C-alpha cells in the first residue's frame, strides 16, 4: 500500500511539473522585436532594433500575468497587463535587454514608429 501511495504522489508531482513549463523566446529583426512567454520567471535575453529619426518605440503588450522589464540606455521600463507603453530612444541602432518576472505569460511586440 505504501508503494502505491508513493507512486501516486510521484506521478502527481511529475504531472504538475510538466504543466508549469517555463518558456521565453525573443525574435528580433531590424524593424521589430517580438517576445513570447509562458510562465517565464527570471528568463531573459537581448534584442536590437533600428530607430529612424523622429521615431519612438511603442510597446504592444498582450500580457495575462507577470511582467517584463525592458532595459535600454541605462533605464528600465516595466511592462505588464495594465496598458501600452512608449519608449523614447534616440535614432540609430538600439540594443534592448529583456527580463521576465513573476511568471510572465503573453506576447509583447516592439516596433519603431514615427512620433505622433
């Protein structure tokens, strides 16, 4: 009976552990950075985007939980499910760093667009 109980507990742990897999991907092109995350916590990476003169970087975030920290030029911006954010950066090549926090789930897209 003890063996069956232990096997049942082990199976439950394996099932729960498999359902909470953590994953984060960053796809970066010259014009766009796309981040997709599933239960990501303390995951991170970098991306690069070209900013034309007179442009800003709106952050289109569809986040259901957690948050993303974006680092650029020594500043940090926090993106969560509360709304859209604009990052004002100088023209030229822009290197950004990304860190997922609190089990980030969602998709975030950054594009350089003309300032309105």
